[in-house]
C-alpha cells in the first residue's frame, strides 16, 4: 500500500536535508579555520580535560568522544556533525554561539552558526515531522543565508 507524503512532511524533510547534508559542510569551513586539520588532534589533546568535562555533563556523548579521541589514528572534522562542531567552536574557540535565534539583521558568523544550531534543534525536536509552508520558507531563507555566509559562494541553495 503506497502512502503519499503531505506537503507539510515534504517541507520538514527538505529542511532536515538542508541541515543534515548541506549545513555541516559550511560549518566545517569555519571549524577548519579555527582548528586547522593538521593541528586538530593537538588542540583536542591539549583540551582533553575540558572535553572530558563536557562528556561528564552530557554535553557530548560517548560516540562523539570516540570521534575526538579515536582508538587508532587521529580525529578528522569530516566525521563530525553540526552539533559536535558547534559544541567545540563554542567551548574551545570561545565563539559566541547562542541558543536563541539571532535577530535577522545580525549577519556575523556567530549569528550564522547560532541560526544553524537553532534550526537544527527545532527540526530534531519536532515531534510531528511537519512544517507549515510559511515556516518552511522562513527556515529555508535563514538557513540558506547562514550556509552561504559560512561557506562562501560554493553552495547552490535553491528552494
């Protein structure tokens, strides 16, 4: 039996895809500027106690810890999701990433990261798996602008 997907479910899935597939690459651009890939493991090792505190406070989980301190090899930002990168930017680079949605006139990188974090949480905690059309357009516009701001013109973001 085929089940059709409603427009509201499609809107939700499109935003989820934007946040899970496109946004991490843009956030990684900023992340790799702050934590140069060849020196990432050194920075993590130097901040191991602080990161362990994040684990104890359940700000990061065991799976994320294992990505930061793999049993073999070194940490690689290409394996990090948005949540982990934003957590490290916030706690190790001291970048002011807010939990609330910044005002639309704030076009700083910190505001872009805050927007991505905010909308990622909105989607992750959306129990209905739907978005109204007006929400979809607002989310798409704000997330797209944040992605472009962080990643430059390398992203083609279409509605």
